[in-house]
């Protein structure tokens, strides 16, 4: 497994401190974020998943705890739109350059508006996908916000 991905390169370029955590990715897991948390021995609420959606026909990214579900109305409101829905997996892969199960909000092919759920700010550090299956980035929420230029809001159900 590579330790260098577009996500880690983006953080290094931004001068943001982070560490990497590897885990055994289970391609048959029903929920990737929950499986990652279990494999790493951390709380699912500290492992954030990256979800790609469409807001008024344009791509956006939502980052939420792995044990939560994104609320599309709240996501739309947080990013100043009217209507959001999940992006098809093939479209998410094409847009981001990552495979489903390994999509990171960092280092995507195209910068898109991104919302981080405010629950991230309850932790000193959170985990999120590092750009490949089985790789997580451990980072301070404030550094993630700085690196992405994202908004924080209540975007879960």
C-alpha cells in the first residue's frame, strides 16, 4: 500500500500536520467507515466518511461521522442550495479520481464545495479516508477545515 496519495500530497503541500493509519479493508463490509473504525480500534464517531452528492445539479462533498447519515436538506442549506441527492458511485469515482471505499475529500481531481459536520469539532483529531482503501488520515479538524476551505455545519440526521 502506498503512503503517498493525492490526499497526502495536498496536505503536505498545504503544510498541514497529519499521520497515517492503515487497516485491513474489507470489500464486503456493509458500511466502510464502521468497518474502518472497528479495524483500527477507535470509536465510529471519530472516523469520518466522505460522501459525494449533487446540489442543484453540481457536485459537492459531505464529510460526516461514519455512524451518522447525511441529511440532504441540511447539506443543501449549508452549501447555499435548494436540493441535494447522493451522487452515483461511478460518477463519484470519475469526478474524484478515487475508488469508492477510498474517496478522500482531499486531493480530488476537481475542487468542489465541501461541508464538514460540526461534530468533528468535538474531537482533538479525527480520521478520514486517505485516498485508498485501507488508508486513513488522522488530522485536527481545524487543519482539515484550513486545507479544504470547507464550511462546518450540522449536516446529519
